């Protein structure tokens, strides 16, 4: 009876080891495949999911286009003085034709526009990231901050030139 119990334990232990080894092999292969895929992705610009955006007084600099899908925007405020924001708007309007209010700020819910997402209050020198799924179409990136100047006048960053078009293919 004792030898049967020992034999059963050896069989069970052997089966468990075989399953663990098979699982480890398939995990390693999957990890290798995923790693190769990530390398291929970063090696080809049309598949790159990272988009660098620079904000400054008063401009938005970004690539002209990217492939549809999940895009991660790395948005840096190059200053030199003002806090900025990054707003993604889906629209067929040109970047200079977005509807504005009396103060010059874009009416983000305006006709023909869909505000997709945004990053607010990006301090000078800071970089923030935003990941969004974008479908093929036309977009505009803006800073829509309206600030009061020391003399009491209002400064609308959009009307000062903080805008650029972007195409998702």
C-alpha cells in the first residue's frame, strides 16, 4: 500500500511538473512575440503610438498626422512664462476657423466640433501625457486658456496662435 501511495505521488508530481513546464514555455513564447511586436511598432513611424506636442507662447507644435488607434500625447509646456492647456477637438473646420466667444476663447461645444479630451494647467517646463483612442478624421489641437493681463486686458491663447491641425489616418 505504501509503494502505491508513493507511486501515485510521483505520477501526480510528474504531471504537475509537465503542466508547469508547458505553461512556462508558452508564456515565454508569448512574451517573445509581444516583445518583437513592440519593437516592430516602435521601429516603424506609421505605427508609433506616441505623439510629442510642444506648447509655447504662442504656438502648438505637433506632427501633422498619425495612424488611427490608441495615441499617447506627451505634451510639454516650453513656456517661457504662461501655464497652458492641451485640448483635442474633432472637427472639419480649419484650426483658424473655430467659433470663439466675445473674448476670443474657443466655444468647445460649438457647431461642427467635438471636444475629445484635454490636459489642463500644464506648468512651464512640465510634461503631461494623455492617451486617447482616435478614429480617422480631422482634429485641431489648441490651448484655450483665457487669462487676465496685468493691465486688465484679456489674452486668449487660441487667438494668439496656439492652435494646429492634425489628421488621423
